[in-house]
C-alpha cells in the first residue's frame, strides 16, 4: 500500500485541486458556524420576548384580579 500524499504540502495542494477542496471546506464550516450563531441569537431573542410577555401578563392579572364567578345552569 502506497500513500497518496508523500508530504504535508502535497496534501494541502491535493494534486492542484487544493484551492477548490479547501475553499469548499471553509465555506461549509463558515455556513454551519453562521447558522449556529444565528440560531443562538434567535433563541436568546425569543426567550427575552417571552419573559417580557409573561411579565406583562402577570401585571395585567394583578391589575384586573376580580373574582370571576360563573353561573352553572342545571338542566331539569
């Protein structure tokens, strides 16, 4: 069994296809990192919005906390 690349520089050159191969790797990793960062920011924003919404709902319920009585009609 013979090695395909005899040196590290040959490995990075990839038989004159290295520019294409490594740029594809860089683009793929860049897109994946961008997606991870975007997802984390969206999650943080959503949690912040939900916290604000929950606080507003809590304020509304304390301001209008009148007992609600329901009348149940029984059928005869």
